[in-house]
């Protein structure tokens, strides 16, 4: 995929433009399955007393809120994102869930996280890493801020599905998804970019090697829904 398609300013603008329709489109386009993918990803986070989790590219905070649902009441989450529009909606959702004391939101880029080394028990990113131009830098930042032995969890779509499922998946994401996305969001480019970025994302074996290159150990992955999405788990050194 052309590097310029992932220009950070373009990505920021795109997400801010579609933010108001993001949750609705997510549910609709994934037929509601995205919720179970996030649940599975959050289950991979280590549990500990007074745990602190970092949700990178938190967007409208679905992962941050799922962490609060799954983890004990003393757990806290920091969510970061570089789209003001997505963070605004995330803030509204956190307030309406009454979780302002447990979820703190900050404006930040994944490639330059504003945190000291080793402060979190784990970091997680859902459907965010494929938008990051410098992928290795983003992953290594997620590892840097996590304590030694802590986890980095990445949930992402993949271009490689089971042989039976691949034609259906490709047809759906390259024809159906941009069509519906365009009608509901009223924006053409965003839902053209989505299939392009999904189809160009490296297959699980290659992406696992990139996580190792970024300094993570014991990288494992789990394919979900015939390989439509993958959850990767790496350990901070
Ligand atoms: C597809 S949304 C995912 C949001 C959320 N994690 C979820 O599960 O629905 C991708 C998010 O990544 C954010 N993002 C993309 N590149 C980023 C970067 N370099 N730094 C911080 N946030 C980024 C976008 O602003 C957007 O909110």
C-alpha cells in the first residue's frame, strides 16, 4: 500500500470526519461480531492488583470500556488517540458509563507515547495498528511503556483467511462495505481506504515477525471468525 495513504494528517482527518458514524458502522459492517473480537482481545490482558492498562488508538473507547467490564474495580485505563473527533465521542461514552474515575483519555500519537518506560501492566490496540505509518515504531512504543513481562495485545484484520472464507470476505470488504459505509457516513474516501488497508495488512506470520523486530518476545496469535481478525500477544522484554 502506498505509504502516503497512511500519512498521519490524512488518517487524523479521516477519523475525525467519520467519528459521528463510527460506532454504528462498526456494528453494522461487522454484523455485531466486532464486540466479541474486542472481548477476546481484552481477555488476553494479564490481571493484577491495581493494574494499569494502556488502550492505544482508543477511538470511541470500546476497548477501554471492555477492560473496565472485565477487570476488577481497582484496575485503571489510560486511552490515547490522535483524532480529536474520536476522543470527543470516547469522552462522551466514558461519562455516560460513569467511568471517568477509571478511564483517563489523552491526545497522543502511538509512535511517540507521552509516558515513562515500564509504567503499564499491558498495552492494547484494536483496529489501529494498520493505520500507523511507522508500524515497528508504534509497536516498540507499546512495548516500551509496559513492565518487563507485561503484554502487548494487538487486534487487527488480516488479509489471509481460510480458503473457503476468503472469496466471501474479499467480496464483502471490497464491494459491500465501501457501499454501505459511503451511504451512512456520507464520506467516500474513508470506506474505500478501509478495504485497501485491510487487504494490504501483512499475514499473521509476517506481522508476528514485525512484533519480534519491535522487541517483543513469545509472540503468539489467535485467528478469529475464519481468520477475519487476529489477536496477537507479545511479551515485553
Ligand atoms: C479503526 S479506529 C479503532 C478505534 C478503537 N480502538 C476500536 O476498537 O474501535 C482507529 C483509531 O486509531 C487512531 N489512530 C490511527 N493512527 C494513530 C496514531 N498514529 N496515533 C494515535 N491514534 C491513531 C484513529 O484516530 C482512530 O481513532
